[in-house]
């Protein structure tokens, strides 16, 4: 059994993944943005989940969460699920926070980053990106960046299994009630990549959709773009990968 962090697990896909992993016997660390949201996780905590709280729009809060986790038992896997669809929090939450956690957390051998088919509409350009969220960010760009981050980690950390997952457009609070995709299928692939023992689950550098490995945006595996993204994030946060 594994110790697995699921960020953004107060509702939606993160909640479903944390619930399923707990039911499978794994040790799960759940995460909420603030204490009010954390209340929704009381049923999972009562079943044995551990809780961390931190607003991922705040870099210092991300650092505090990482420090708290590093002081506890080592993590085996992280599902970087927390995400925002629109507004000023898009870039800080969707790419800066997972980058910082990746750089700061010690120990995880499996990393799963939530992507989206929207990443195909992202621009492989870092010019003018507002990393601090002073203005509204591009969801498509943020998902292209985090998918590229997953591929870069797979290349630079060969002892870590790093993958990106498109969960589909599913009927969550973010996706809306009329989203056409399957909510159950929407969280199964990230659980499998975080804890599965099958040979395909033990691969790295993939972009996955409902258990199938697909080709992402061509910029994702462009090593020069990967390096520019990592260098920019390192300079912006003061933290190298």
C-alpha cells in the first residue's frame, strides 16, 4: 500500500480519487484550500485520511504545505489535481503550485499531473505570462505548461514515474452539470498511475486519457521548451527543480 497526496481533494475528481484510494487500502493525504473547505473532508479524515490545508494561490502557503509533508512520513505518490478554470488564480494554482511541490517534496516516486484536452489550444510561449496572477490567466496555456512539466520531470528524474492525465470534461463543479464525459472514468487513470502495479502503470512521460496513452501537443516533448519553462519557473519562484 502507498502513501498518496491528492491536492484539491475537497470535491470533484480529487475527492473521488481520494475516496477510491482510501477504499483500496492506501494511506491518503487530502488537501483543501482553507479551513472552510476542509470541513467537506471530515468523512475522509474519519476514515483515516490525513489533512493538509493551504491556498495554492499563495506561494508561501505551498511552501508551508511542502514543509509539513516533508516532516511527516514520506510520500510514495502525488496526484496534482488542484485546478482552476478561470480568473487570476489559473496560473498560480495550475502550474506554479505543482512546480513548487515537485521541487520541494522529498521522496515521491510517482507524480501524476492533471492536464486537459484544452492544452492543445495552449501557446508554447512564455512571453508575458503573469505567473503571480495579477490578471486573469489562460487555462489552455496553464495546462500546456503543466503537461510539459510532467514530461520534463520524466526526462530529468529517470527514477520517478511522471505522467499527465486528461480526465475528460466531466460533470464536476468545474466542469458543470452538462459535461459529457464519464465522472467515474475521469478519476480512475490517475489512481492507476499513482498506485497500480501493471507494466503500463509503471511507465513514465505519458499523456493519458481514460487508460489510453495519447500524443500530446508537440511542444510537450520539445526539450528546449521544457528547459525554458523550468528555467523561467525557477527564476520566478527562486526554487530550482
